C-alpha cells in the first residue's frame, strides 16, 4: 500500500489482498485474502469482502455491505448502505455448496440502492439503477432502473442517473440515447 491509501486502525486486511492507491477502508471492515480493490475506492464501516471479490476503480461501498465470493463490481459502481448479495441459490447450513457459487457482475457505473438484494447469478448492466429495497431476481439491462419485489422495469436512465424521457433524452444533461437492433439502450454516438 502507499501513503495515499487509508486503513482505519479497526480494519482487518488479510495478507494477499490488493488495495489500490487512494482507497479508504473505514471502521470494522474485513477484507479477506485474494480480494482485489482498485484505486480511489471508499469502503464504508462494517463492510465484509470475501476471498475472490473484485472491485474496480472509484467504487463506493457504503456501510454494512457484505460481498461474497463471485461478486465483481466494475469501475464507478455505487453500493448503497445495507444492500445484500448472495452467492448460492439454495443454501443449507449442513450442505457445503462452495462448488456452486454463482458469479454476479455489477457493470460500470451502476447503482445499487440502500437495502436492495441482488440474488446470485443475476448481473446489473452498465449505468443501471436498482431502487432502494428492490429484490433483483433476473438480469438488469444497461441504462435501466428497476424497483420493487421482484424488481421490475421502472424507467430508462442516463449515465448521470436521471430518468430519460420517452424520446430517450436526458432532460438533466441533454444526452441522447437510442435502442439498438436488439432493443438494448445505448448512448447515441456523436456525429461528425
């Protein structure tokens, strides 16, 4: 670690983990061996990161978040307080299922709201937004906001986090989106 990286004295960081420059790890966190954390991240109080978790650059993990083996967060992800991740579809305390861990990827720029639950094996798309308290039981497409239990489509959202209008334009920043030939929402390329 370098001088720009901060570890609170109560944080427990196991040997064999990697923490990028400028990352801050706060009170009562536990980062297990084999965890990879990028640059300029903020790991809030009481976070737990299990072996094999991968965190990109500029990720914010708020208080009381546990990330288990199989979770990958790309760059610029926001994980709200108390959000929940799983990694086994049918856990039992008396049956070991480590060979059944499912991978879950939270793509670049996505936001997971406070108290949301992401059921393992379901990915959250680029700049997608999972509303507070929602339960994700299927993949969330790029630039899409989902809410509820189970989480369902609410709106398309801009890279800046604001809802798009019916023409797929962001009224906050002016960005224009379009649906590609598969129906996937993409940021419209600038012409010229």
